[in-house]
C-alpha cells in the first residue's frame, strides 16, 4: 500500500485528487492539509510515502519552501508537485529543490495514478507536456538571476572555476574540497540546468562567466 498526503488550499481540489486516488486500490490517502504549515506538520506526524503538493498555496510557507524543508529533514516522503502554473523555470526549480515529479493541474486526471507509482518506485515523473523544458539548455534560455536561484553558492563557485578551464582535480584544489565533492556538485549542476555531459556544462560555464564579467542579464 502506498500512503499519500494531499496539500492544497482549495477544498474542491483536494476532493478531486482524493477521488482520483481512490480508483487505485494500492493507494490510500492518510491526511490532508490546506496550508504549507499544516502540510509540514502532516508529513512529520504521518510520514506518508508521497506528498502531493500544490506549489502556490496562500500561506506563509509556499510549496517551494515546503520542498526545501522536507528535503533538509531527510524525510522518507517523496514529493510530487502540482500547479496551475507551468513553464521551464517552474519544472527546473521544483526538480532542483528535490521534488520527484511535476504535474500541471490540467494533467492530473490523466497522469496522477501513473505519476504516484513512478515516484514511489524511485523515478522522476514528468507528464509528456512537461518534459520539453528539461531538455538540453539553449543559450539565452536562462537569465543570470534564474541560474543564481537554481544553484547553491558552492555550485556557482564550481561552475565559475570550470569556466577557467580547470579539470575536476584542479577545481578541487582551487576550492579546497575533495574530487568526489566536486564531481557531486557537477552532477547536481548538470541535473538542475539539464546538461547531459560535463563538456556541455563547461561550454555553458565559459559563456556564463564571460557574460557575468560583461554585466549582461542573459546568456
């Protein structure tokens, strides 16, 4: 049995989501929350396998903040995010923060059951209409501000050092960290910015560094 908690500030949406989930005998809803604060309490108290999380609830803790807090606490709960708003930035952001999937609310009726099972099995789930934004990055697609929002301070340092032509060992020496730590940061950056190889990332990093020095807003 897969246990699920639902967090959405609209009663009618929670009712609809629960109705869809109840069509699968392997799924059970163990709790509901109408705010970010209550969602965090619900996860702590019930430890669901999956939290179905609305990203833009009207509460002090937004969906993005909730993802960060749950990941920080190393909870076993996996997060499947849903939103009326969609777009490349949103998908990249939620996956970069640690959510395991994204659905627009327009896709929920068709893909929710499939998404729940995929996330529970350890996979990342994006409905077909959400997959295009996560393909290889094209120049000019992200502003410098957006990159700063996606990456940690250390990841920015690693990318800037890669831009100078250094390899993993040299980056590690420059930043006084281990080779394995550098490799982990590189994998995280590739994932967040959707690059498939370190070569692609390095070329992007060079362009990034150059545009930073020139004070331009976009790559």
